[in-house]
């Protein structure tokens, strides 16, 4: 009996017998890996680290949505009123989504918003005959100022179709979990009276030798902070980055078709006019984006010229326009930042059998991306509304994009004075294409550099700010064996730095984020034994490595998946197949370590080990 990997090796050596265009998104028509014991529903999961309060008891819970998403395509989101629970002190909040489904169904994209501010973007797993279920838990404490408000509206969008072909109904429960993680107030030093909060400068709070802090107090709808940079001497930095914003504004659509903007092509521009409070001293825009339709696998798209040649044109494929995409964020028409998103692979993507029961990186909790706008306060603090615009460079149908604007307010002033300084943008884009018939090689290299500076005068004094971003994409798409074999290799690097200096030039706050996410995808298509079928073997390597630094503290995340598999396909239907997935996850910061290795084959978990000692490395 040949092993699974030996079978894959034999497939890769077979000479292709015919040419057939192949999609990269599929649906499992049958349950190949039934649970032999009582056919119980199977739990799916995304590998991630535990939340710091997972082991704690909640102060209270708020079940807020219970809904069966069946024929919801084209309908507005499901909306319910939200107010925080009464008589419940809390410091941290978790959004929990429980989902179950049985039957046959495509994966679907979903989002949850609170009065137009997106809290999470997620996607569903493709179900089986026996049924599946999963739980997503996201720390949403950064939205505390919003979650503390009454009489808001929580909305959830999940467009689904149910008929004789697609039978799966997604049963969803959404709950907020509130935790009180605050320690008992520290006693005052014996040699000095307890500090009087009113004696502190309204913008600068400095702890004494006994680590006295002007502490966060959050109870019911009251979220009180010293609106300040808080100095942490243990880390040697201002912990501005970790303090939730005082105000969060939605940069989103009306909500009739979901609050995300639907961007159809590179010329499709969506915007919203926003006026920010005059006492804003920091601004960060949090961008959510996801690619769908013809652009779901944008990183594997050939140029249009390849699709227009005589042989490739017969496929009728619209998945072209090359393999460079970048979400551009503009204010009043000027670029202020950009994102090359991590290539999240949904559970119907590449090979659906890869994602049983371990889903792709980010599939249940798609990443969002923070862009620093503080140096642009000189532009924004003029008492006028400004146009925030989103577009996708080189994009085709379709992308879903929106954002939250996080603002920190100075309680000591009615108006912060600010001025925008110098800007140094650079952008290069190089393409090289060579093809003959269905064979070809296409290379893209894009690099964007931007540096912007500014200054602001507030209750704490005079400060200068600077934000620097560098994004680089390298991509190669290669077709060989008369177009039946395809190799995709991509590497994205993103580095951003934000610095605040005092009037005398001393660095008082520094944060940086470095990300790398390489991807390698190799597919080989072979003729199937049955009419109008084909057999596809696939090898996938995808990973993300991220390092965040705040002052002298840093955290590192490494997450890597390696997948091998084959499937027999008719149209988009997977008739049979097999798959192997290996995932290695590790996280480390100044206080915690966590690592986990998961191995799955043919729908079953073969190994799942975790450690708090970070003994595993990538």
C-alpha cells in the first residue's frame, strides 16, 4: 500500500495529457472523512494563542445575537440593540461567536459591527454531512470607549444561499464576555500621602517608586482614563499604544449591504467625510480588507495579456490583472498609508481538504491593519470634515474594505494645535512577462516608502511626531507543462515606525511593527477517470512573522502552515481526495511564551501539542 506522500510524488511525475483551466475555490460535495463513532459533529478551529483572561471567571456575559443564516444573500445585516450590562464592573471584553452547520455549503464571509465600527471580520468553514461547529473568541478591549456606550446597534452580515444544492444553514450565537482584571488599588507609600489625581498634569501621568498608577476604571458605561501618555519604567516607554482610544469613528458604508465598501475595480473609489474633535492628540486608522470573487487569489493572477491570448482565452477566466494589489488610504485625495493584506485562504480555497478541521491562518479572525495618522493632525484639526478614501491598486472584482478611526482626546485643552510637516513618498512598480501559449513566467516587484512628520502643542507641551512606512512585494507566477502546472511564489515585507519627541528632541515614545508573509503554491492538474473531471495535486506553504516593539519591549509571532493534498474535481465540486496539514505557531513577549504544533490528515487531528515554554521554533 502506497503512503499518501508517495501517491503525491507519483502524481507529480505523470505527464499531463490535456489542458484544462482550473479554479482555486471549491465545495465539498460529500463528507469524505466521516466520524466512525456515532457520526458526531466535528469541531473546527483556528490555531492561535489563548487570551490572557481565558482562565478567569467573567464579571458578566451578554448574549446578543442568535440567528440562523439561510437565504440571506442580498439582505441587510441582522441588527439588534446594544447597551453594556448593568451593575457589571469590567476592564476587558471578549467577543465570542459560536457557529454550527450541517450539509453542503460554500464558505461565506461575515462581519460584526457596532454602530458601523467593525469589531471582527470572519469567515465560515465548509460543513460536512455529519455537521461541524466552531468558536471564535476575540479580545475587543481596544473598543472599550465604544462598548461602554448605551443605545448602540450591533449588526452582523453573513450572506448565504440555501436551496436543493446548497443545504447548509449557519446557526450563529454572538456573546460579549466581560472581565474585571484590575488588581486591588496599590496602598499609598508610608512616607507620603496618597497622590491626588487632581494634582497631576492632565496629560502626563508618571508613577512613583512604588508603582502607583492613576488606574483605569471601567464600570457600566463609564470608561475613565487619565488622558495621557502613561510612563512605564519597567518597559522604559510610554504605553500610549496599549491604551484604548477615547473615541472611535466609523469609516464605513451605510449598512444596507453591510458596512463594508464593495470595491469592484481599481477605478472604484469609496469615501466618507469625517470631522474629528479639535482636542485630538493622536489618530490611528484601523483598516479591514478581504479579497473575493475574481480577486480572491489575487497573488496567483496572471496579467491580462496572458488571458487574452488565443489558448488561454478559451477558459473564459477573468482572474487576471497581474499579481500586485495594495489597499490605498487617502485623505482629501492624498495618500496617507497603504496595506498589502496577508493572503487569508478561506476553507473552500486551494484545496478544501486542507482545512479539516484546522482552518487557514486568519480564516476565523481576519487581521486588521493600523496606520498612524497623528502626523496628519495638522491637516485634520481645522474644524472641517475631511474625505477618507479607499481604493485597491490594480484591483478587480471584488474587495470588501472599511475602517475604524481611533482618536485619543486631550482632556486638558479645548483645542490641540498641530501642523503637518514634510512628506517623502516614493513608489516603484516593475513587471516582467514572458509567455508562449499556455506556458509563461510573470514577475512583479513593488515597493512603497513614505515618511511624514508633524508637530503638536497640547496641555503637556510641545511634541514632534513622525511616521515611516515601507512596503515591499515580490511575486512570481509561472505556468509550465502546457499550463497544467502552476507555481506561485510571493513575499511581502511591511515595516512601520512611529516616534514622538519632546520639544528638546528627546524620544519619549517609539513603536514599530515588522511583518513578513511569504507564500508558495504549486499545483499540478491531471485528467480524471470520469468524464469532465480532473485531478489536482497541491502543495502550499504560507506563513506570517510579526514583531511589534513598544519602547524597549517587543513581541514576536510566527505562524506557519505546510499542506499537501490531491482531489478529484468536477467543475467546482470536490468528489474525493486527501490532504495533510502541518502548522507551527509560536508567540513570545516580555511576559509570556506560547507555542503549538498541530498535524492533521484526511480530516483527523494526528497530533496537537502546546507549551508555555516556547520550546518549539519555526
